[in-house]
C-alpha cells in the first residue's frame, strides 16, 4: 500500500488536506503586562502604611494582597516584615516584643488587641494622633496638673530676670520722659512769655484811642 493509496477515499477520489483557523484566535499575552502589575505592586508595598482611622484588619488584608501580587510564593517572614513596616505605632510597640512565624498568628494577635481596645473605657480629653503611642498621651489628671505646674514654674524662673530688667527699664524710661518734659517746658517758656507780651502790647495799643474818644464826648 502506497501513500497515494492511503490518501484516497474508499471511492477512489484523492483526499485534499486543509487547515481551518480557529474562530477565536489566541491573543499572545507576554510577561510585560504581568511585570508592570508586579512592579506597581512592589512600589505600593514599599510605601504602604496604615492610614489614620484605618483598622488593622483592613491594612493587613491590603498588604497581603500586594504581597501576593508581587510574589505568590513569598515567604512568611517577608510578609510579616512588610506588615510590621507600616503598621501603626501602638500596635508596632505591642507586637515587637514577640516573634511571629506566620501571618496567621500575627493577624490573630492584632484582632485580640483590637477587641481589647474596643472594650476599654477611655477618658482621653483629646484625640490622639495616629503615630503617638498611648503611653505618652494617657496621663492621669493629677500627673497632668503636676506637669503643668512644673513647666509653669520653670518658665517663670527663666522669665523672671527678664521681667526685672524690663521693670528697671520702665523706671529709667519714666525718668527720661520726665527730663524730656521739663526740657521742653523750659524751651517753650520764652515763647510763651513772648506771646504774652505781644498780646499785652496789642491790647494797650488801642487803649489810648478809646480814652480819647471818651474825652471828646465829655467835652
């Protein structure tokens, strides 16, 4: 049996080989698009930090999602490093004292801290900044009063010499002002005397005329 015989149909006509293109042609997506997405995720991961008012759970989910986009097989220690890098200061100080081998343990610990924080009754007089720990802003009222007294006392002691110098300067300024006032009065006294003399001369100049008119009427 020859090749020609194998290419013939049962009725003896030759078989024509054809190639049909697929209806939906394949789009060859290379690694360039995936690399661009990975580079963008790397940039976001380097600068991702927990925002003010953002819960730790939301922050952790976002960071883990970025870690997956960067490397689906990223080790647990790298994920934990990225989480610790941008978490808020209060949680960072609490989590720093213990080592975590998996992100699951870290997430569970953060949830415990969040639950304890919600149950706690606070008496804060002002809203704490996101990067300020509770130890620096959770002072009692008596501690705040003593701290204010100490600061005021130190400021008064530091400012007291300046007040004394200022008081001496005011006294000397008053003395100088009185001296200047006396000098001005002495300088103006001849002028006031001259004005008085001019007024007297003007008044006496017309006085004889009035006397002569009276004498003429009497005559």
